[in-house]
C-alpha cells in the first residue's frame, strides 16, 4: 500500500532535522500522537496545556481526514475514486492544498507533481510490496500523471481528475500546510515559543527563552544512526528536509527511494542525498524540498533564487554541503566539504 506521508515512525532525529537543546529543558510536557501517517510532536514549553494540545491535534486530525488517501472517506480518496467520472466537492483545506500544489507544479515545471499517485502506488516504497516495476508498467503509470489535466473549480470547491487511473498525492506538501495551520493556533493563543515536529517537518515558533537562535541539526544522510552533518542557527522559521534515507528499499545492492522524477517515473537520481529548505512558510519549505531534490543542486539553486524568502542546504553525493549564504551554520561532520 502506498505511503502518502511517512508512515514509518520517524522521530525527528532520523527524519532530517535534530533539535539541540543545550541548556533549555522543556517546562511543560510535549504532546505526541501519530497523525498524517507519522509521529507528530508539539512542545509549547511553559505555555503547553492540555486544552492547547487538544486543539492543535484536533486540527491535525481534521487535515488528516481530508487528505489521507488511506482514509476511505477522505476528500482525496473520493477524488481519486471518481477519476474519469465526475468532479468531487472537497473541503477548504483540500482545495487550498490542491491550489498550492498546482501552483508549485507550474513554477517548478512539473518537478513537483501532485498527480504522481499512479507512480507512487506502482513502486510501493515503504510498503511490504515495494518492487522495481518494468519499463512498460512505468510508462503506463506515467500516462496517468499529467498534473495539467487536474481541474479545480473554485465556484463549487471541486476537484476533477479527467482520466481513470489518475491519483492525487499530497505527501510532499500536506505536512507543511499542517505545520502552518498549527502556527496560526499558537499565535491565536499568544504562545511565546514552541517546536512543532510533524515527522521531521519542523517549525521553530517564537524565540528560545534565552533569546538566542534555535539550533537545528541537519542529519548526515550517510549515517543511518542519525548523526548530524551540520547545525543551522535560526530565528522563527520552518525547516523541512527531503532525503534519500527517509523511505526506501534495496534490491540487488541498489537503493530505491521515495522522491520521484516525474519525467522518468523513477526515483530521482539528481546527485542529491538530501535537501533542507528553510522558510517561514512550512508549506513552501515542504513543496520546495521535494522539488529541489528532483531538480538537483544546480537547477534547484537557480530556481531558489526566484523565491527570495526560502533558503536551502544541499548535501550531495560528492560529499559536499552547500548552504545558502543567508543561513548561519557550523559543521559537525568532517566527512563533508562546505561549498557556497
Ligand atoms: P517529502 O519527503 O516531503 O519530500 O515528500 C515525499 C513524498 O512526496 C513522497 O512520499 C510522495 O508521496 C510524494 N512525492 C514523491 N515525489 C514527488 C514529486 N516529484 N512531486 C510531488 N510529490 C512527490
Ligand atoms: Mg516535501
């Protein structure tokens, strides 16, 4: 079965970012639940109350019910089931995510493709039936992945997939949307500071009590035990990582990961091991991390210049760490060479 979100129970340290707390132990317990197919934790420190966590996680469950294709009565399941038949009215969250996903598809020239469901199902990465499909199977699935054919109708808030076999997949953007929604709730309650971690999709909200920068470790993609390659020093912002180590299977000594090149229908072989995007919009960071991974470092860096509010860290197969000049950081691993 396809995994739209990280169903494997990734804790943040293995999902791309590790938060370092040198002298700042939480004063109130954090709250953790499995939602969006992953482990979601919010720590609102001294402002954390049961009521606050209940509201935050209720919002997460709402979003999950809208866009989780494993939930039979979700919007996404209904839209996919009606592919080639009829438009389906959906909730505001689903419609908004679809609009944003299509906007990213347009801007990235399809590197971010929310209509990749047929390919994602075919490979079954992170399921018990993951396998390398034949060329013919890939070609057949690719014929159902045309994001330009998706019709959004604002008048009745409906989505139509015109061909049977088309499938939406918001796995590369939904956690970012969800993190932004949680931030709205934190602001409404005047929470001073918090850390949101939705399976590695991190939002650093407010200021650390010491008023110093948040410290976020970027995982070394070649170290399965979760060591960091470098540490970023950040103000309030989101950090989202897409990496080859997150979800994959191995066959005949080759690794097949979950980030697909929509042109080939195969795991993207862009020379990138991981890309972390820093942006105050977590939705942007999420969609961009997936898109930049597919584009590779050179094309991705050029594209990033068109989005001035987003910055990135590329870790590439040649053991180079390339950090946007706006991001202060220090290296942890001596295995990598820093580049600009
Ligand atoms: P992320 O870890 O945020 O990069 O998201 C990866 C997930 O996004 C995958 O598990 C798929 O559900 C989906 N996905 C994979 N490749 C693409 C792509 N090229 N465009 C959009 N979504 C993708
Ligand atoms: Mg993403």
